[in-house]
């Protein structure tokens, strides 16, 4: 069965850093575009970053220069390094494997205090 499991969320002060991890199983990981989305209460889910099977990377406008997405195909892992965190980054962060069908992790909470 396909499973995506996020970890690394938590509480951090503004200006701090967190590293999120997503462990994938049940898919041919190296063939999937992997993405991070986030959703704050009352808001729509928004794209944070994405990385293709060929390691092409895109970022949402609000995180460019602060976040870095990477993947380790040998370990079936995708990461999101988040630096210079702001209170507005507070959200549940979700790992997403694009394709048909698409798969989602359960999310990990990131809370940034001011």
C-alpha cells in the first residue's frame, strides 16, 4: 500500500528553522514528482515547493529564498528545510506524490511563534 509519512514539525520561534521529512513507501519513488503543500486554518491548501523526478524545483512565491526542497531517491525521502520562519508560515504541512492517482501524507503541524 502507498504511504507517505511526514515528520519534523513542531513549535519554533520566528527566525528559527525546521527540517521536514517525508518517507514514501508503496510507490516507485524515483518516478514521482514530490511536493510540499501547507494549509492554515480557514485557508486553502497552497503549494510550498515541488521537485520532479529529474530534480527540477519550483517554490511558492512566499517561501523563495527561505525554504529548500530536496529528495533522496535511494532512501525514498523528500525533505523541506525551512529557515527564517515567520508566524505566517504556521500551518499543517503535507507531503504529496503527484500522478494518477495522487497520494497525500497525514500532515505535520508547524507553529511559528512571534
